[in-house]
């Protein structure tokens, strides 16, 4: 397994100390649908990128937001699946974060407002993401990369497997995926739920278990449709996974990359020391977020512009 560890800079260390003093008193307290407004407020606080415009649209019957950098290349599209533990989050709130990804990659990005639990449990959200992907492909996107964060990373990786394993020759296959701190194991068997329990400033096991339970609504947490960690990963396109070292989801990320690499996938894990969940939202304020965005942009640019032969993307 290819793993790159990024050291904590002195400036980021000081910023994390200040951040922890603010957020740790509320650790584990975001619960249920009442957390939607404060969660969106956090995401709306991400600094807006320059030279990116936004517009709402319905794609495949799913509403969402386009994030369009001035430098976007035609025919190249990113589908970003937002996070929020399957219960929170919105495309509008995520548009600035995804705008940074789109600008860095030089491609338009669409963020769908998939249905959320508990009103719409598994597999409603996944079905929305699949419908959205198919519509993008049918509407002329001939290079599509899939990205996602947290619970959105879960849905992105399941979508990646579905669109790769079941695609016919005339269907556009995704060229790559980038996921940020993905939730890959809804059975919560990763050791970091214990080893990072104190280091993680945001989440506790009971909180996450309740949110996952409202999403699954009795479904098997080890079903490959629910947890990408347990799926057949052979044949997937190149994948990059980014995570902070101070996350209870650390092992969700590392174990997925380990399994993907063992299946022959070009998979790489990037770990930022001292960083918590969602550190990418600090773009413009932290070295780690800037480094992470630069890596995402370079990788996606390479994959979106790669030559295609017989319907397959070539390195």
C-alpha cells in the first residue's frame, strides 16, 4: 500500500490548538436532524475560491449546484458527493469547498442534493447519486471523476464500484476518484474508533452509531452497497484517499486503500499528522489544506486529461 505521511507544520500546530479549544466542548453533540443547520453553517464558512461561479440545476431528477471555474475544460466533469453522516449537508453549503476542488482540477463540478436519512434511509441517497451520474454521462460528460468527503466518500466509492463493474462498453466509466476521510465501514470495526477516540475533536462512537443506524434502517452494515470496504474492488480506476491522523475514521481510510491495492488498484493514502476530520475546509488558512488541495488538483487534472483507448482511460 502506497502511503504518504505529511508532517504537522508549526503554524498548523498552533492553529489546531486554538481550534480544539473552541470545538471540543461540543464534541459528539451534533445529533439528529437538528444538527443540519449548524453543520451547514460550518461548511458555508469555507472561504470562497476566486474565479468560480455557481448555479443550481436539476441533473437526472436530482437538484444540486454546479461549481464552474473560469478555466474549466469542456467535457470534463467532477461529481462530488457531500458529507454529513448521511443525515446532514447540502449542495449549497458545500459549494465553496467543491469550488476549490473544481478550480484546482480545471473542471466543472456538480454537487447533488441527494436524499438524507432518517426521512430517506438507505439506499435512497445512493440511488440519487447513481441517477445523477448516469445523467451526467448521458448529457455529454465524457471524462468524469468522482469525489466525496466523509459519508459522501462512502457513497462515492460505492458509486465507483457500480459504474465500473456494471458499465457497458458504451457507458462512460469514471476515470478516477478522490475521497476525503471516507466512512468505508458502517460496522465500525476499525481500531481507530478506539485509538483516536481522544485525539478526534469532533466525533464519538455513540454519536456516529446513531447517525449510521438512522441511515441503514436495519440494512446490513457489511453489505458492499452500504460499506465499500466489503465490496469487490478489482478493476477500479485510480483512487486517492486523504485523511487526518487525528480522526476516528483513520482506519476506514487506511483499510480501504490496503484492500484496493491488494486487488490491483492504483490506490494511495495521504495522511496529515495532527489534522482532524474536515481539515480541507481550512483552505487559505492551513498548510495542510493547501497541500491536500494541490494534490487533489494535480491528480484529477492528470486523470481527466488522460488519453482514452477503446473506451478505457490510459495512464
